[in-house]
């Protein structure tokens, strides 16, 4: 695994009973870059995501995450919360999983749970009101406020997350994931249900995360305008296998990819391409 | 477009006597069939051991008539009041008034409680009732951590109450340790049990977790009944020493508190002492819970209730989070149990049945899960109500059961309809309980 | 060896009774996703109704045992089914779309109501009846003098259970109602859109479950010769354990689970201790849920993220 790569998926296979959802998948995501995982519905993208983020245990293969300091972590052996905690992989969900009964600020505070727990001496210091905890809490609030500003939700910091509009909820979820200060941010269809203006704002946000913070991003997405605009590298899946990989331009012109999306076979796609453009 | 703040409009309001009558007749017919054997006839073991019966058709007729009239009354009520669940029929002016007054309820209630022994000094009955209510308030606050904050369905809370009570009883009677030494020990033992019982089952969700905790509660009770050499079995443990004011007993002797203070001894002293003792314990529970809510652990509990999967995705160890909730709730239950033992002087397995768990759970749910004030109010209402119905004897559980059903239909989210956030930038907006999840274990 | 054989027979008979109750639990959980806490008490009510019907028929001078049994069976099933229907209408239907705890607490409340109703209406004392079906067959006379017996009542219980199971399986797999029930189990909204009367289907589920529990109650009365107002609580938990053990949602599983629980309880009482037999049953529940949450015949659930 080269120093440039933050994530290496190596012959990943995932079986559910008799169904093979993902077969022998290998690809790599580069550090401080945005990698997109695309493909028609049912291609297995969310399954791959769930394997990477620890919600499924892979049936075969390996997933390696490498931090800046060179440490390599085998993700297929860690389970759920440890992937977020130790490997510093954060994620958002296709169906938005905020804490609806808590305010936006509280949501972002929960994200900083581990750091705050340590500072509170596993609650004991916090219970007696020790200054070391109070400082840590203040810093946590500052980080949360910072992120709320970034996603333009500062004025709604004290409102219940369940009351937010759909687009705002998506942005809040990303802000919450970023409050865990991850090395790799995994986004599951972040642009789903957003209109053109909101999608553009999302693209801007993700680019700023990559450029200013240097966080590597892996995303699943169907919205091609977002994918094409922000991705550095794209991996295309269909029926559980990788069918193409490369830069946005390469993938866009690949007949295999077009065939997969059109639901036809390759020759027909080539014919469409040649007749069209 | 002006939103209507008055009655929630349901079906058009023409009163349909034919429909109401038909419904009443059907209800009465059903009641007749249901009650025909169970009420119309009464069986009993006769003088020579065989079963005999006699008829009670009068009672049967009364009940069927009652159902008939009740059905009519319900339909009329429903017609005039809107469908069940309209808390929206209170106009906003009154509602905001209640909100303002609401902030005062807690401090006023606290002051009143502090003064109860003063006001009702000579009314032993009221003081005893107060002690009972406060015990259940404490139990409610303890279970609130598990069910209300963390969203874990615990139907076996009585187990920790029992562990606390028996720990204190056995430690005090066998090793002569004072109440103040045994109290923390009881809490620790109960918390340990909480962890032991919690650890294997915390993977379970919702209903399954509920029934497993119920099973645990029953196992504890059965073990207590059957392990006679340790617990005295059905006879319980008696002669449990009463608490002392840090070593000074509250008796009539020369080394008693009354003698030391130079006042005349009265048995009321001990009752008053017990009252303030349980009040202190309950307030401790309350204070700790409020503090913990503002700390990361408390926030993690509530986040767990809201969405467990999201918690895991944020790196929170949901297993230890659940265990701490369980253990903390158990600890408070243990304290309450120790108090119970010392107040009664005698404990037996009969005090620790599933009905107790259900009662405490009902208190928590009625209170509006997670709300401290709500739990206190609902404990007052339920235990107070329970006492009021004492004259009904055998019918008490019947009324209680019916009340539980009705309350769930009428106000499933409880008395207090909102949740207060634990941290805010500018202003704390109360979050409506429609948004707050109830947790899935 | 003979002792063991006798215990096995006894265990299977007890297990049949548990199985009948367990079917009610598993059906309701499958279709509305709730544990019907009041179901054990429906079983108890069934037993009481059987008891009272017996008394009335006998006091009218009826002596033909098969006729009495048949009438009692029918009366018990119909009345208890009506109890089940009423409970669902009053306590569960209004809460069907409410949050999870509401129907559970409502069910617990209903359970208290039924228990207490029985206690108040018929008195708190245990009600004994003389054996109605007597006699049996000696299967084997052991060398140690122990006789393995199969009593007539045991035969009746087993045959009744088998017949009912057959009817019931036919009902679920061949009739329209059964199809509707299975549809509602999978997806209520879709079933409603396709014209299934969801309310009625759910009601019928409760009704059938209650009817089977009534039979269990009657069998219990015949087998043990007594009923008491509290028998629903413990029997209910054991039957629920059986349903979980067999795999919640699976009907053959409920019966299988029931038989296993009956066997385990009987063997435990015979070889270890009688006092702790309930502890054994409850412990099995915990163990099963920890190590085999989907039960023996259930379908494993993959968590959707």
C-alpha cells in the first residue's frame, strides 16, 4: 500500500446467505482526495460502504486504512464503533440518522463524545466540575459552533434536529461526522433529494473539506453533476463487481459504464456514443 | 390562513342517536357474553371439598347495564370533546400561562415537600404516605435513567430494589454494620448486579430486552423465596435495625437523640427522620441524574435512545453506554431498597413482585420519559391514587390496570410533553416530545 | 429407565399445552410485532370458563362425558375468543400506530385487569375439580416396580392438540384468512392497498390465538384438576419462552418450543429440584435469546443500515 493511499480495498467479498453482493472488489482511495463510488442501483455500493465502516463483517478480502503517521489498520477485523473511534472513519447515512429529539448543537456535541469522556475522567471529574473538563467542553462547543458556521446552520443551533428541512438535515449530518475529526469521511448519497442549488452548495462544502482540512472523502452518489464536479477518482460498480475505474473524464467516456447505466450491453453503448457525440 | 386553535375537528358534528344506540347494544351484548359465566355464576370450594356454585344474575344485569350506559356516555363525550388525544383544545393563552407556571411547579413542590413534616407533624398517616410517595419517586428517577434517558426497556427493575433491600438486611443483621456503611454497599451490589445482568442481554432490542429483564426479575424473586438458608425464604428477614443519625439512635433511651437534644421523645421523631432521609436520597438521585445528563455519558444515553446506529457510527461504545445506564439505574434502585428495608424493619419476597416493576415503569412512562418533574408528579398521582383506592381492596389492581390502558390511549408520551436540551448557545428551546424517540433498547 | 419414560410422556403432554398457548404469542408477534402480555391471562380465563361450564352442565344432570367435553370445548373456545377480541379492540387497536412502549404498557395493564377480574369475580382461592376423565393404560411394568402409564387424559390432550394443529395449519396455508394474515405479517400497508381488511385480519389473529389458549386452559384443567387466577402469569412467560425458542413468527416452531419447554420443565423437576423449575424455564429464555435469538426455526434478521 503506497503512502499516497489512505484506503485500500483488497479483494473484498460479501455474501448474504446464497447471494453474493460484492465479489472480489479491489480499489484504492488516495489521501486528501475525493473518491466516488458509483453504479446503478443494486450494484453493491452501500454494501461496500457498510463493510468499510464496520456494519457488516466481510466474507472475504481485506480493507486497509493507513493514517498519516504510517500506521495501517485492518478494518475488516474491527467492529462497528471502533472503526469510527480508532480508525477515524466517519460516515453519513442514506436515510439520514440524526438525533431528532436533540438540538443541532447537542448532535455535534455527541459526536465529540470520546474526547469529552476522556477529559471528564470518565465522568468522575465532570461530576465534580473539574476545570479540565470545563475547558474541554468549551473547546467542544467551539468546534461545534465552527462547523455550524461552515454549513450555515449557526442560527439554528438550538433548534431540534428533527425540525430541520431535509437539505439542512443533510448538511448537519455532515457537520456532525466532521466533528469526530476523521481521517476518512464516507458519505452515502449526500446529494439525494437535494435540488440544484443545494447540490452546488454541497459540492462547495465537500471541496472545502478536502482543500482546507485535508480530509479524504469517499462517497456514493447518483447525482452525476456532483460526482463529475468534485471527484478526483471514480470507481464504477455493477452487480457486485468493479467494471471501471479512473478519472471523471475516463469514466464518463467508458462504454462499459454507459452500458451498465443504460442497462444495455457494451456494443450498443458504443454505437450510441458514436452516433451521438 | 389562520390555524384553528380550538377543538380539533373530526367527523361532522351531527349527533347520530341510531349509531350510538346500536354501538351501545353491541357493547352490552358482548359484555353479556363475556360476563355471563364469570360474573353470573360464582364458584367456590364447598364444605366437603367439592366445587359448588351459585348465581349472581343481579350483578350480571348491573354490569351489562353499566356497559350499555357507559358506551353511550363515551360516545357522547367523544362527540363533544373531539377524538381522544386532543391536548390541542387548550387555547394558547392558557397554554403559555401553564408554561410560565410550569417553571414554578418544581421549586414550589420542593418547598412544600420540605415542609410536609412540619405541616403534618401529628398526622402519622400523611407522613407515612409521604415516605411511600418519595420512595417511588426515587425508584422512578432511578428507572428513568434506564428507560427515559437511555431508552432501554427494563421490566425487571424490582430486582435491584430487592438486591438493595436484602443486601442491607443481611449485612445489618449478620454483621451489625450501620445503615450508613451498608447504604453505599447496597448500591454497589445492586450496580454490580446491573452489570452482570445487563452484559449478556444488551444486544437485544425492544420487546426482547423487556421480556428478558422481566425474566431476571422473576428469577431473583424465586431465588430469594427458595434459598431459605440465606434469605429466610418466604418468611423474609426481620429485626432489621432502624437507621441512626450517624450513630445516635432515635429511641427513648438516655443515649437517644431526644435525650441528647433535651426534648421529649416521641415516636414521630423516627418517622420525620425517615421522611427527610428518603427525601435526601431522592434529591441525590435527582441531582446526579441532572448532572449526568449534561456530561458526555448522559448525552450518550439520550443519543442511544434517539438512534443507536448513529451512535456506533460516531465511535460511541454502545455496549458500555448501555451498561452504565443499567448500572446507574440499578444503583439508585439499590439505595431505595436499602431504605425500604430499614424503614420497614422487615422484608419478604412478597414486596418484590413483577407488579412493582410494572408500577415503577408506569410512573416513568406517565411522567413523560426523561423528565424529572414529570416522574415526580406521576409518582405522586399514582401512589396517591393507589392509596385513595385502598378502600377498594381487591379491585385496586383492576382499577390500576384499567388506568394504565386508559393513560396509554390518552397520553402515550406522558404528562410532560417536552424535553429540555442539555446545552445551548443562546436559548434553551424545549423540544416537543413528538420529536423525541422512545428508544428500542 | 422407566422413570425417564414416564417423565418424557408427562413432559410432552405438558408441552402440548404450552405449545397451544405459544402459538397465540407467535402469531400476534408476527403480525403486529408486539408481545401480548395479556395472552397468558387469556389462557387462565379459558380455564375458568371451562371450569364453570363443567359445573353448570354437570349440575343439569348431563353425564355423558364426551358430550360434556365437546360442549365445554366449544363454549370455552367461543367465549375466550370473544375475550381476546375485546382486549384487542379496547387496548391494542387504538395504539397500533403509537410508539412501542404504549401497547406494551397497555398489555400489561390489561393483564392486571384480567387477573384481578378473575380474582374478584371468582374469589382468590384455588378451584379444584374432581377428575373428569379417569383411567389409562399401563405401558410397561418395570423390574423395580415402577409402572409407566399413559393416562386417558394424556391421550385426550395430545389428540386434541394434534387435531387443532391440523385444522390450524390448514387455516393458515389454505384459506383466504390465512393468506391475509401472512400478507399482513410481511407488509401491512401493501396488504391494505391490495384490499386486505387489515383490522379484521389482526382481530382474527387475536381471536384464533385466544381460542387455542382456551383449549390449553381446558386441557390444563382436565390434566391438573385445578385453576387459579394467577396461573396465567407464569404459564404465559413459559409459553412465550417456547415461542422464542421455536423461533418467533414460526408456527411449527411454537409447538416445537412448547414441547421442549414442557420436557425440560418436567425432567428438571424430576431429576433436580421442583422449587427451581420456574427458574429453569426463565433461564432458558435468557439463554436462548442470548445465543440463539432467532430460535430454532426462525429466520435470521440482517440489520439494515
